[in-house]
C-alpha cells in the first residue's frame, strides 16, 4: 500500500481510533492445546503482526469502553444508544483493520468531518491516546507495532484536534 493510499484511508479514522483508535493487539494468549500462536512472517503487514481482525476487534472493544467510562472525555459520546455505540465500535474495527493493511471495508466519513465542530483539544486527544497505550499494553502489543499504530494515529491529529490547548474541553466549556 502506498503512503498516499494509506493517508487517504487514514483520513477516515474516527475518534475512537484516535490512536480508535479503534485500537489493536497481538494476542499473546495460548490456544486450546496451550501453545503460543504462530508468529507472523517477517514481511507481514501490521494487520497480520497485530493478530488480524479478531485481535483488533478485542482491542477496539476494550479501548472504546475505556473512552465511554472516562468522565474526562465521555461528553463526546453522550446521547449514543446501544446500537449507535455498537456501530461506532464496528466502524473503528474496520478502520483500524484497513489502515494497518487488512481486508476490511471503511464504512465511515473522513476524520475531519467526523470530528469537526467537537472542539477537541490537544488535552482530549492526549487522554484518548493514553487509553490506547494502556489498552495496547494490556494486550501485550510489542513496542514496534505500538509505535506503528501511534504513527497512524499521530497522522490524524491535525484532522481531529481543533484547539491546541492541553486543557480538556470539559474544563474550558463549563
């Protein structure tokens, strides 16, 4: 995949993939026989090295739930019913899978459109990125893959952050 294609795809990643942001893991759990899963080939895509769709799905589920539970940023998700929340998670699963080289179809709008008008601050972005870091650590994602995921997320920052302050939106807008 070319950088231009990847950048075009990344322009569609929404908030949970902020770093959803979506959302990824190389599962280190053992299979039914107690064996570690096979390691991806040296030339494998980031998607493959993260463990594929099931691993990405597990990470996005965990990550998104952290966002909803965090009172520092959950104002961005107010009013979402269960169905809307499930759709939000699915969009982020697909986006992260596609952005990392997987065979998923992007089903969301560009990041600038999705986040426009939310007045997201650098501080809000940092909180979300912190949740992503904790989630990736929980799923034992190796350092190399974590850095690659954060490079993808970092490329979205200009389309997501509208206010450069490190203060949180909730502290400014109260």
